C-alpha cells in the first residue's frame, strides 16, 4: 500500500478517538418508533450524527427515511464495493467497570458499548475511505458504505434499503473478526410461552434478559418461602460450586444466579445465568414449564436435550442460547436462539425442539438461511491478501455462528475488525477497543478496498 495512505491513517489517531467517543456516547439501543425514527429516538440521533460525519468527509450521502444511509466515494463506474455495518447496540447490561456510554478513555483504550460492535469497526472503514479519497487513489469502482440501525434486532433497515436502493453485489461487513469469515450459519429463533405450574415451588417474580442474542450474565427470581429456601440455595451453591446468593425479605426470598455474559453465537467459556436459575429452581422443587426448560435446555448450549445437536465439517456445531426468560401474569415466556450448521434442516430442528418442550406454544418462529462464499472467490482471496500484507500472517477463511449484514450481498463476507488475539467482548460488560488496533484495521480495509476498487 502506498506510503501516503499509511501516513494519512497514522495521522488520524486523535481524530478517530474523538469521533469514536462521540459515537459511543449515544446509547443507540433500539426502542419504540417515533416520527422519523423507526428504531427510536436514540438510534435516530446516532444515525444523524453518522450522516453528518459522512457528509463532512465529502462523501455522497443518501438518507433512506431513517432506516439506512449510504455514503459513496465515487469511481469511474456505478458498480460499487459495499461496506455494510450498524450503528445500533445491544443493551449495556450489568457488571460494567465504568459508565458504558461515557466512552471512558485510558491511554490507547476506549471503553463503551459499541466500541467493537459495531461503531469502532465502521469508523475504521470510514477512515479507510477518507484516506483513499485524500490520497487521490484513482478508482475503477465506487466504494459505498451502508449503515443501518437494526442489526441487533430484525434487520428492517436492510430490508428497507434493499427495496429503495440498488444493493451492491460484492462487499464485506466489518462486524466480526479477522482474518475473514466466508461462512455464516443458519439461524432458528423461537419465542415460546407456557402457563406457570400451580404446584411445587412457587416463583413469584422472574424477569431476565432483553435480547435473545445475548447470554445473560445475571438472573434474579423472587421465590415463595423463607430461611429454609435461603439455606437450600446455599447448600446447592456449595454442592455445585456455582455462584448463587439468597436474601430473605418480607416478600419472599430473592435469589441471584451470577453467570458469564456474552454473545449467543459464541457460548464457549460463558455461563448462562438463566440456565443456572433453571437448574436451581428444579433442585428446589419447581414443577411444570420451569422444570421442562431445566431438563430440555438448562445450561447446555449444544441443543442435545432438544434433539437438535448437529455439526458438519464446513460450519462446525450447532449452538443454542436462551436469552430471555420472563414470568408475567402467570405466563412464562422464553426464547431460543440456535446458530445452525449450513447442512442442517431447519424444519426438522424446529419440530424436534417443540416436541422436547411439551406444554409450550411457539408464538414466533424465525428462520434465516446460511450464507457461504467460496474460498477461491476473487473477494475472499483479495481480502485475505490485504490482511496478510498488513499483519504478516498467512490466513484462511473461517466460519461463524454470528450473523452479519454480509448476508444481504450476493457475495459478502465478514471481515474484521477484531484480531485473533483480541479479548472477545461483543455483547459483554467492559467492551473496549485499542485505538492503535483500530488504525491497523483501517489500514487493512484501505488495502482491501484499493485491491477491489482501484484501477
């Protein structure tokens, strides 16, 4: 890559940090729609900030009614290389070492929800486009950044964009990890309800989780009873070695299960607090739907007790996460988020899961097809070459259980921005990025975009 591009990107260090700070300070969690704000007022505030920042860089910017925006660096032809990402974030959750939306900076490090997923990486792509523009690199193809605000939920932003704009065919999403992900698993999402049992241990309150794609790190429940329940909780905690606490109050016993939060696509090394709570409730004598969930799901993440365990050589093993468990007015609501190998039959998995959960009624079933781009494609080989040139590390494409906007392209892959040795903090407390690594990712993106779009 031309030295001028390197020097320009290095010069962006403080400007990048300042812009990321501003972006993180907007808590762009999806909320109720408002006029002109289909994903809530904070998402719209973030959207407008990004729109103005893209305009300030001199790109050609289009606003698609608050659903999605694009910023284009024009080339000689209308054919565009797409860079797709999102501005929305999952809820902050608990156990943060600082205010998750303060963008606390410690030297080279910036903490905040969205630093790595996906505001920081999208700024990397934006600054890569800026460097290409300022260096005067002649472009054969245009480069188009597409930004939405509904990636963590229903992808309505990309649906709207595809209906109102000419979607490019080729590109990447900086919303995962390096070196490159060319295979994304299918997804099976279930929302189910069941009445709470009238006999057995009585659960008076339980409301855990906000998103099905998050592994909850804490679950609290109010149980009927007194000191005898608290003593049983302590005994179970000692027996299992798992962190449970209990507090006797005038309303009953508040029980807490402390898990290890994370992204539902990557359950290894995490500990689902809902699963912990279900196991505890079963041990204390709960009946009915709670006991069914404990037996069929519990703390396992392979789907085996649901009859859904599956793996293949291309995309690995199925994972299953219960991200939400609520008890409201005598009705239990729960979610299952399965990330499914590309050769599996989603209809069979759905049938097996529902059969393993008698008494539950499915209120929503959502299926997303898998996505695969051949390793020998021009896109994959060009991006891997850019990564290897900038890092000195030979690399091969990988698969993921995560889902990115790469799926909306005929040929799209997930490409960075986290590195293989980075701590995995997406959807977790304490999420942060190193500015220096963000600028290395920016160089990789600039290199890749030059390979794909330059003359």
